[in-house]
């Protein structure tokens, strides 16, 4: 295990948070679309999403740092999957809110859920804590997939 670096940890967290922030910026006014579409049961109020995502992006940043600092030979492939899922994550809000492509967004949400599961398995094999800290992300993605599929079916 490499020495702790606060600077690298902060960069990892800020990078993940910026991915979410830029995606939200490019997605446009999500509040108005969210208010006008038909939503499936259990849909939370709009304010819940930025709060949950801020926490999840922070956890992603922390855990990617944990993997980056490991000495594992699996580190590079795990971080590659992390970056792929982050890119897919980035695209979802734009597909859903900017382009209103509900079917494509539902497909992307399911793909992202699978990628998060793969990432967790890879992280667990390197550093268990890094894998476990992403379980809330997986649970949220299962719920988000339900919401995306429900929205697709209702609209």
C-alpha cells in the first residue's frame, strides 16, 4: 500500500463530483421535466437526487483513490471499469433530461447498474472496504433503473 496523500484523495473526490456537476449542467433544467412527466410509484421529490448523487460521487472518489493507492496488479483494470462506469453515468442525465430519450435512458441505467456491480466485484478483490463503500451506489442504481424503466413505460 502506498503512502496516504490528502491531495490525491481530494483530487479523486473532486474529479468524481465534477463528472456529476458537468453532467447535470449539460442535462439542463431537470426540475421542470421531472415535474411534468408521469413517474412510477416511490418516486422521490426532485431535491433528493442531487443530495444522493453528491454523496455517491464522494464515495466513488474515495474508493477510486483507495484502489489507485493499492499495490494490486488488478488496479489498472479496476480503475478502467471505474472510468467506464463514470462515463456511462455522465451520459445518463443528458440522455434522459436533455434529449428526453426515456427508452435509451432506461437501457443506460440497466447497463450502468451492471457496470457498478462489476466495479464492486473488482474493488472487493483489491480492497474490501472500497467494494463495500460502493454498495449504496449499487442499491441506488437498482432503484434508479426501476424509476427509469417506470418512466419509460408511463411516458
